[in-house]
C-alpha cells in the first residue's frame, strides 16, 4: 500500500532535484496531473517533477529521439532558468523574470524564451520586413475597434490601395520606415514623417474599403480628423496672413467676410472632431 503524503504540512518535493514548495505555491512550480486528486490534495494529483526538471527531461528525450533517427542532428542548447531568473535564448543574458513576459500555463518555462528587449527588437524587424502586411493588420484592427469585420483580403489591400509609386498621395513623400540608426529617436511623441499610415478619408465615417487611404504620417498629422471646410478655412487664414498676399491685420481678415460662408457651412455640420462625443459647435 502506498504511503499517503500530507502535502499541506510538508509541501511538494520534486523527484529529480528535491526542490520543495508549499501547497499554496505549487502551481508556480508543478503541473496538475489529475485535477480530481489535486482538489483532494493528494500528491499524485501533481507532476512527479517540478516544471524545470520536466522541461529538461522533455528536451533530453526529444534529443535522444532525434539522434536515433538522424545521427547528424545537432541538439539545441538547453537555456538556463530557475524560480527567479532566466536566460534569453537570443542574447544569452541572464535576467530576472521581470525582464521577460510571463509564459502560458502549459509552458514548462515560467517566462518567454526571449527577454523584453530582444522580443521588441524581433517584432520591430518583423514589422519592417513587410510594412504592407503590418499596415493591413492595422487596417483590420481599426475595423475591429469600430465593431466591423474586415472587408478585403491582404492581396486586394496591396493591389488596390497601396500607392503604386509607393509615395504619399497628398504630400508626395516616399513611404518608408525610419532607418535603424534612428530607432531610439522615434518613440513616444512625434513619429517618423514618412511612415505609411492607414487613414480615414472622411473622419466622420467608419473605416472600410470606401473610406481608406494610405498616406504618410506627416500628411496624417496635418490632416488629423479635419473635414474639408476646416482645412479650407485654415488654408485661407494662412494664405491671407502671408506677407506675400496680405498686408493687413488678423482683424482685417476676420472682418473681410471672405470666410463667413465657410464658417456657416461648418457650423451646420456640427463637427468639432471625432473624439469630442456629443459636443456641438
């Protein structure tokens, strides 16, 4: 007859490395083998070995199987990790768990294979390698956020909506991402002016294939969520204030009446930006 182990009193011990933990921390270090037995607090409800030893055993057995079928197989390196630190599989540095993202419940390793910095670098390179696909995913994300399903395939997006000359249709800039040496410069606030953006043609309407254009970030920054009347009023103001065209004061511009009809038209639209909720002019 097998001996009943009081895991509430003595905790759970790994059969390979003798690591021991309290029952309240068991799921951080051991896997559940039998849910019913685990709920009854039986030792047999949990894996015989801790996650670290289970992972090492799995990799060792995998290597043996591969070598048996292919003598030229080159085993991959088993990267270090324990309950507080882990080795990054990319840069091979050893960092605390806080420098990694947490792994899912089915993973034998408690954190992701690569540290946060290396993961960021890899994702950045992936986005740069196929900027069109990245922007198509952004298009789908915008549609989801607005409660709609994507209405086109990536092939159609690339063929029909990406500028044929790879230039911004508004400003004429070549669409491109910032060079590697400037990566640290374009974080947070301002963005690289030539980065392609998925833009609402009319900010008052939801995103779809009839309200989509690919423009540079600079054009998007200037356009923002403005509508034609606002753009024209702004243009008139800038043009009239330019000394090459206008010698008067700003009050002369306002009292001239040249923009009154546009202001009235804008007022009828009740538009003050798409992030202003129920506010009216």
